C-alpha cells in the first residue's frame, strides 16, 4: 500500500512548526517520535499530529498520521470501489435496458401498421430464434478477440437490422422483409454476460465478491425487465410508433461504446483456447436444460398473467402486475448479494429450484381461490423472491463449469437456454389458456419449475462438485 508522504517545512529555529491537516488515506507506519492524544470523554486513543525536532540542520519536519481507511458499509460498496467498475456498469445498464424495449416496440409498430398481432408475434419469434443460434458464436468471438473489438461492430450491425425493420414497416415493404430485417438483430452482444465476465476477472481470487457481483447483475436484469417494456410502450404510444425502436437503438449503441471504452477492466482475450465447447463440458448439458425449463417459467407466467388480467377486464394493468414479480426478484437478488453463501453451489441451486416450485403455486392459489387481480399481484411479488437467488446460483455454476477462455460463450449459452425456454413457455401457456382457462394456465410455470428441479436432482450425484 503506498505511503502518504509527509510535508517538510523549513522554518527558523525559534518559529513554531507548521502543521498540515491530517489527510484521509491509508494508515502510516508508526514513528518513534509520534504521540497520541486521548479523548477526555471516552479515553480512546486517537492519532494526532506530531513534530519531529531531531533534525541536526535546524529544520523542523512536520508529519501527520492518517486516519484508517473506512470499512465498506456493504459488499456492494466494496464491489464498486474497484477501479473502473462504476464506469463499465453504467455503460452496461444503458446497453441492457433496450433488451426489454426492442420486442415490445416491434410488436406495437408492426401491429399498428399491418393490423396483425399474429404477424408481429411471428416476426419477434423469428428474431428470438435467430438470436439463439447466433449469440453463442458472437460470444465465442468475444472470448477470442476481446469485448471491445467484437461488441461494437456486432452492435452496429444489429442496429442496422432494427433500422431496416423500421423502414420496411414505414414504407410498406413485403412481409418477408420484416422477418429478414429483424433476424439481423441477432448479432446484439450479450452485455450482461460480458459484465459478469468482467466481475469474474476483477475478483478472480475473491469468491464472495463474485457472488455479490452475480447478485447485482441478476437484479439489474430484473430492473431492465421492469423498465424496458414500460419505456417502449410509453414512447410508441405517446410519441410515434417508431420512437421506441429509435430510442432503444441510441441507448444500446451509447451503452456499448461506454462499456467497451473501459479497457482496464476487460478480460484478456483467449485467441487460441485449447478447451472444448462449453456445451461438451462436464455437467453443462443438464444445467443448460435446467435453464431451458426455468425460461419456460418466465414465458408462461407472462402470457398467462396477461390473459388473466384481460379475462377480468384489466388488460392494461397486466404490465404493472408482472413488474411486481420482477420487483420481488430484484429485491431478493440485492439482499442475496449481501449474504455469504454456505454449502456447495449445487445444493443451493436445488434449494432455490425447490423454493421456486413452491412459490410458483401462489399465483395459482390466488387466481383459483379469489379471482382478484390485486391478490394475484401480491402472490406474484412473493413468487418473484425465489427467482433471483436461483438464477444467481445457476450462473455461478455456469461460470464454474465453463472451460477456461470461454466464459462469455458459456454464459451466453445459458441466456440462450432461457430465451428458448421463454419461447416454449409462452407457446405452452397460451395453448393451455385457450384450451382450458387463464386460471389453469398458472399450472404451467409450476410444472416448468418442477421439471428444472427434477433435472437438478437427477444429475446432482454425478456432477456434484464442491
């Protein structure tokens, strides 16, 4: 730790030594001529300024001790005290918010122009499928060539796809052009995964700090999930249909540029990794299947809740109700980050999945027993509290099982599994709602969570690692 240099003042022998205020900083090594003062009230010894008069040249040296560095109030204070952490986090949040804006903006824009929600849904589903295929390849390039070199051009190409979609809708181009344009947005880099990779690099020797960082990133995901669709819907309805896409594009490009500019925190690229693909790593295939089932929880819950609110004449309130589930998860994630995890991560992941399965039964009970949207909102708030801890632990397992040099690729595969699960859960939830009822649809997220738990239990003995 660097020492605080003392100030030297040359004065006549009869003059009083000049004293400088005690600066804040690290504690200095004790000096034989220094003394301490005692507070009259509590008898506590405190460092004080002292004068060294042992100089043989007639000069007087004045030194000052420094107060001890403050202990971080919470683990998050220690997290963001790392040099460059705040800057790349700001850029990451700006870049991540549009992830919840583009699809909603596209649906409003296409449905308003073409008069077909079916076409709008098919276009966004195509973009989701293209992202699931392209995103792992983009992440692999990030691992090999560095975040800044790949993320910026990949984002620029994705924005060209968004602008092409906007122009095709505006100019009345054939329907097939909408699918082609929106599929081009699949090169959007996984900024959440890149941010997690930076935390893992910065605190590679501090597992507790990595745990706190993963918890923060999960809370950020939930926050963007809450704010993104709301911002997009407001912009598209209050201004003009293309406003949501335009604002999201500006935020995405600005955020990625700010994020990529922080080169000091960027993990070094692995140009020639000798490890195999993360898909083939021990324990990864069943874990990715678990992410697929977890995604189905989110996708089905969204569709079923919208249908339930619509059936009770409150479709406009569906977004606010779903935001409560994200709010519960966000709060739980931040709280979980302040705790020190105990026991193997595999066991904590299973416990999280079990808690998720139990809490996902609350919306079903609220819908079937009361039929009240207000009660359902409270149930969703409680149900969300089990989501973040489970996801944080799942991401920690992905980081542990991903081969060296492929961390971005491994985490992107997990996100891809979630996206695929969301698509499957949305389709299954919609089918159950149409075939039976919106209340019965709440059985789908319970089944999906139980499936993820069963997968975890089946492979726990074979792939458990301490």
